[in-house]
C-alpha cells in the first residue's frame, strides 16, 4: 500500500476543519478496503509530524474514528483498523442474510430456546390471547467472530419446528421459509438506548455504550403475524440506511 501521505491530502485553505479532512479521508480508505482490518497505524505524534498537523488536531481525528468504530486503541499494540460497520438497507431481510451479502462471516450462539406464555406486548404483536404458548429464542450474532447483535424473537407455537442446531447454522427467516412460511411485510420501529451491564458484556461493548434498538413484527399471508422480534445492535458496528423520496 502507498504511504498515507500520498493517499490523504490536507487543504489548509478549506473551511472544513483539518481534523475532519484527515478523518474523512482515512475513513474512506478503511471503508474501501485500502486499509484492511488489522492494519496498524503510526502513533499520533508521528502522523501529526508527517501531515504537518498539531498533535491535538491528529488526536481529535483519530478519536473521531475510534468513536465511529473504525479504529481501536490497545495498550502495547497501538491503533488498528477494525472491521467496517455493517450497513443495512431497511428491507425485510435477516441480519444473517445481510452479513452474507457483505461477505462477512456470520456465526450464531443460541442463548436460549424455550416455550413461554404470551404476555403484554408479545401477545399484542402476535395477535394471541394472553397465556397462549409461544416459542422464544435468544441469540448472539457474530460477524467475523466479533459480537454484532443480541436477538430476541417470538413465534406462535407450531409456526415452525426449530432446533438449536438449525438456529446456529441458519438465519431465522431462511428457516421460516423452509417451513413453507411466506414473509410478506413487516412493521418496524428503530430507536437507541444505553447498554445494560449484561448486554455490554455479551456484545463486548463498553458499559453504557450506545445500542440501536429494533422492534419488528413480520406479517405473512393474509396479514397474519408470524414473528415478533426485539433486537439490539452495536451502534459502533452497525447502521441502517434508507432512501427518502419527496411527496
């Protein structure tokens, strides 16, 4: 790879802050694959000297990319490039499918698979009488061996015959389709909140780190609810994208 000084240009006459110019161009190199995951960068002092920037300016640029989840700092290792954030179009696909589409390696740890009575929001979303049986599954989804999302799903009893082995090897939507269930549409709400201590531990996120929240009800033939999910994604590793059109 060419030296960074040939790939990043600082325009001192631009109104764009110097730290942001550097950070944007370095982000492009990471997201384009020019800087691969695991690549090590020089320390901030050396980079500041090479680009003729002050040390506080370079520190601000690097911290900007650390906050975005593109760089990591480790004592004794230095600053490294990490896997770029997974970008998901807002459409009816599963995270497993999205990761495969981005040439990432999905892996699933099944935390629990059990039968539970439907209550409250779950019963309402699945249009079930309170107390009716549902299948609850909780999974931890990895991308390239890095924790990415904590997934909780509920299905009406008898909707599909699911096993832990199947859930570890396949995405939920693929298993539902294999059972003859057609996924027609979904109602979805996206939000954000801080991670609890337990969630942070599972997701290898800092305590109180920001998580994206997704609440989704999937509808099948005739508008019948077939699955209700509550998912938590690491905001530093994941984002949703959508296209808006004028009315």
